[in-house]
C-alpha cells in the first residue's frame, strides 16, 4: 500500500472512531419537564433556576410545561425518555408517591424515575376569597360545617399537595368541602380570586404574589408553627388546629438507567444553581426555601419515609381520583 492509500485508510479509521465515540455530556440543549401550567410553583422553581442550571452544565435548558392528570403526564414523558440526561423532571410528592397510591392504572411506575436531589421545601398557604367574609381558620371550619359541601376548594390537580392539604384539613376538622381540580396552581388561584371557588391550600409562589391586591385573603400556613418564609401568617397551632402539619417539596429526577456519571453532573449542576444568591432570593420572595440533598442516595432514602406519609394520608383521608 502506497503512502497515499495509508493516509486515506488512517483518515477513514479516525472518522469511524469519531462516529462511534459518544459526545461528552452534555453536548446539546436539555429539556426540563414540569407537570403543571405556567405560573404555578413548579414552573416558578424551574424558571428561577434554569439559567443558572444551564450555565453550570454549559448548555441551554428549555423548560417544557406538560400539565394534566395531577402531573402524571410529565412524569410519564420523563420515565419513557432515553436515559441520557437530556430529559429531566422537576417533581413533587404528587408524581412520586401520591398519584401511584391514587391510581393503579398509571402508565409509569415511580421506580422508572431516578431521584437526583431535593431542591426546595415550603408550606402551603390556606387562602380564601374575601367575599366569603372568612378571616380565620375557626371561621372557615364553622362555614364548612354550617353548609357541608357548599364551599368549593381549588387545587392544582388530583393528588397534588394542595389537594392533600385540603383533604387533611377536612379529615382533622370533620368538615366537607367540594374539590375542584385545575391543571396548575395559577389557574386554581385565579378561580378563587374570580369567586368560582372559595378556598385553596395553594403553594406559596402561587398565592403570595396575588394576596397584596386584596382579591385573595391568606389566613394561615400549613405548618404547625409560623414559617419564617411567610412570617405574617399564623401556623396551624396558633390558628387553633395543632394536629395539622404539612409541607411539601420539589426535586430533580431523571429516567431510570441514566448513567451514574451523568446523574452526578446533573446533581452538581442543580446544587450549584440552587445555591446562587439570585435564585435563593427569587424563591424566598415567594415563600420557598432552597433545600438540597447531600447526594442522590440521601434523597432516595428521604423519599422512602416521605412516601409513607403521603400514602398514609391518601388512605386515612379516603382521597379518590375525582
């Protein structure tokens, strides 16, 4: 073989090797799937951190809202995606614990989603339409007992944290209200402001920006004690309901089977993004606290105990898919 043929053969070998080699992760934009409509808590968390997250990874991050079915559509999309680190999910207990307990016909299994890290934690905010005349938790209980089923409460969907928050409230107070699910927190809050529904256990980022205009009246937070995130509102103990205590979280998940090296890159980038002062400040304004796991393994361990709490609540409150 002459020198010209040798050069050609070498070039072809290099090209073949290059084609067979995998590009280092990440080498293209990343899709961040959210199970709720724009304007809700999950969407606010995603959009607050997506720029910093993309910078940490060195690729653009596209937030993709896929609302519906209590966030199960987004979870299913992610569970069925290629485990290559390019489709990620920000999820709450709804997708991981509650929906599987409520609906055995789900098209995905929680074990098809691999936990990366917890991202945030926050209380729910109990709020009412000012037209109800309700100003306190005892007044809400009295109104609900006076006309069982007449008060409508809005949530961001079946199995969502607001749904479970209201179910726990009804269980403890022995009251009956009518559930009206929406496809996101923003829509649920708008329904209370419009008077279509009267009550909500909304997420802080959905409720607090709307409360200052007088069209929505927050009356308590869902944690037993006052929350430093929402210092002006009483906790449930102060409001006369010491047995009540509930907070919720959002976390990062990837499809099961994602290589450990990629999971670590996503974990490190999420941690870096969430620790940015600008991200912390943006979330704090809406009553949400950054709360990170020490490792994917620690987050997985947390989910075991946390899942028991939510599943027990579903059973004890006799929550059904409407």
